[in-house]
């Protein structure tokens, strides 16, 4: 994939609305780097020719501020909220641009938990922190749009609509039906071990979105407890 095409996609990403432009995208086509990244993120890294790492970039903004003889006085917690917004706008605009050119993308969300390795691989300096990885390439297939919870549970008019138990069941049934029908998790061999002790009696024919996310977030404590220390290693205090 030519660098000029990647630059075209990145330029489209930059047209998203920002204030501080607190984002950086590092991409690599290097085989050795991608092999190492596949050991961290999994085999999907090798399914496309380009790996991208999207990062918070406070460093660049603070250099712009210093060039005007001023100092950033925002606390890092507020910077984190604003910076993640910037990264998300940039990355999603790049996805839309890539898809318009016939490319496909896969986000890989484990980047914050892999900061030590990613800092070494990509030479990340202080005040720069990995947020999400992405694989870019030409898709071998064109799957149907993935299911989403009913829009009425995400788009609320005038005030927040708090889901009742029957609403939760409806949303879960929509999500589970679509992904089970596709065999999504079975195809990816993506079952997460259950957080409770004992035998796992949920086979892939019943392992849907609800089971997947409930297992994922029930296990997150063991990973997110290290996040403050990871941010401190990047010179970010919250």
C-alpha cells in the first residue's frame, strides 16, 4: 500500500473538528514490527499490510503553547478527556475515508494495556500515550453491517431514558441474534474465559454479545488497575 494513499486518508482524518489537535498516528508496514505487534494484539495484525497506532499527543500541543511564551495550566484529567475526543474524531474520520476508497479497518483496543511494549516499539516520548491500534488493508469479504442496540435506546429526546429490564432484554436479544446468526465469535475463536470459577457451560451456539461484554468487563479490574501507573510513565498525572 503506497504511503501517498495513507497520507491521503490521514489528511481526511485531520478534517474532523478539533481544538487542540492532540492526536498522533504512527503507521508501519515493517514485517518485523508487525510480527512483534501480532504477538501483542493477536493474529489480526497480520491480516492487513498496515498497522496504525493512534496516540494522545499532549507533547505537540504544549510545544505550540510554549512557542507563544505560555504554559499549559489545564490539569491532566481534563487534558485526557479532550485528548481522547481528538484521537477518536481523527481515527473515525480516517476509517470513513479508508472505506470510501475500498479499504477495510479493524480497531484493536488493547493498546493502553500494552504501553510499555508500544513505547519501546514506536519510541513514544513523554506526554504521548497509546489509545488504540488499527489494521488497514483491502478486505477479502464484505460482511453485512454488524448489529447495534435499537436506536431508541441510544437516541434520547429531551431527557435521558433509563432502560427498564424489558428494554435491556430487547437490546440484548437484538445484539445476540445478529452475532450468533453470523457465527461471529466462533469464527474468531474469541470466547473470553468466564470470570467465575467452575466449568464453562456456554458453547458458541449461545455465546453472544451480552455474554461477551459481561465477561470482558467483569474481568477488566485486573487490567485497568495498572492504567494510572502507565499514564504516569508517560508523564501524565490524573
